C-alpha cells in the first residue's frame, strides 16, 4: 500500500513554521502582553486631545455604558469619549489589525515580501467607486461613499482575478494582474476627478483617498470587526497550508494542499477584508507591507503565531499613528495615510537593510 500524500502533513507543516526558542509559554505571554498593550494604547490615546481626560475616565465611561450605570462625568465628557474618540480609536485598531493580517497572508501566499493588501488593485478600485458616488452622483444620494468604495473594490478584484485566470493563474500572474488593475483604476479615478469635480469635491475626495478615520462610528467599527474576526479565523484554519506555501506551490501540492482552492479562498477573504477597510478608512499604505515583517522578527514564520502577532502589531501601530495625525497639527488634521507613509518608508528601508545584513 502506498503512503497517502497527507500522511505526516501536520508534522511537516509544523516543522516548516517552527522557530527555535519560542515555546508555547513564551508565545502565550507574548499574546497576552500584546493584548494588554493594545488595551492600554487605546485607553491612553483617547485621553490625548484638546479636552483633558484621564485613563480612569475612559474606563469609567466604557464600564458605565456597558453596565448601564452612572459614570460620574458630565454628558460632554462622556460624549467625547463614547461618541467621538473611542469609535475612532477602535476603528484605527481594527483597520490596522486587518491591513497587517492581509499583508502577512499575501506575502506568504504570493511568496513576495513586497506584497501588501493593495497589490490586488482593491484600493484603486475602491477609490474609483468612491469618486463615482461623490463626483458623478451615481445612485442619486441613496448610495454612500463607503458603499461606492466597497462596490468599486469588488469590481476591481473581480477584474484582477479574471485577468490572472486568463493568463495562467500563477502567483506572478496574480501580482502582475493586480498591478495592471491598480494602474487602470487609478487612471479612472484621476480622469473622473479632473473632468467632473469642482474644487470642493476634489479637496474632499483627495483627503479621503489619503486615508481618514474622522468619520468612523460604531456601525463602521462593528462591520470591520466582524469581517476581521471571520477572516482571521479562516486564515488561522489554513495556517498549515500557508506554512507549506513557503516551499512553493509545487511543494505545497506534494504535501497535500489543494493549491488552487486555498489560494483562491485566501485571496478572496483578504480582498473582502481590504475592501471593507478601505471603504471605511480610505487608502492607508505601508501597514500591510511593514508590520508583517516586524511581526516575523518577534514570532517567527509559523502562521499560527505570525497572523495574531501581525494583527496586534498593526492595531497598536495604527492607533498611535492616528493619534499623532489628529493631534500634532491641531486643529488641522494630517491624513492618516500620509502619516503611515512618513513612518513606513524609513521603517521599510531599515527592514531591507537588516534583511541584507542577514544574508
């Protein structure tokens, strides 16, 4: 009787993603520490701004809202925490976690360290959908900017998948198709803005395209968090397959992975998550490119450890970047996408230098 391809698959995958010196105890401590850091970051970030607040005030408001008890604070201070700063900071955490998660998955799936959530053309498509609604008035006011952005993201990703399948469906074809889709929809966005938008519309669209969390509310937070949770569970369930992709699609197939099915599933869920995040926050670059590399330095390459670590790192990172973006030039606000790029470029140069030194 011949051995089945699946025999020993779990142990091989585990060995592929194993990092020496990182036992379960240390990893549990790392995860708990990361969650604690995220909670403290959110609480402290909320206190930063024109209205003076304490960390204790934040916890009292949250506890009071969840339990229905009095907080002892004025209605204005409660509103600042619960209606303004907390949903925005929570949205930053969720968006940062989602972008970093997508980046980690795509870099492994496509075997390209430069892959990020926007390599599939999703961001450019979302931008086209948003300007179509705002500038051309598609839907007669019944369609929101976020809905238009999501529709554009779905259309662009569908086109990228179609191009990739027509050209062979390999990893490099997906990347090339994504680049082509990104350029196409970027050109369409520019064309619509230049030919149809007035000065006020152009200013508003440009600010959104550069990334902004100023309009995030609890509805957007709930939507993004729900999709993020579903995608994280889906990716963790395929963590062994992602470990196998490190050896290439042929080796993964030999280890029993259904390469086409797993690749299509993971591309779909990461594109869906990216589309939802972009529709809420606009185009925020470098989070999905840089943070997975930083997470690998901490957790190793095994995806059961890497994916949660990257999500936590992205959440903490974007919370503080958004806090800086809204406060450094107060009362003016820096688009959060600009802030992430200003920080992300030097960080990425450092990562490139370190990877060269290792080699």
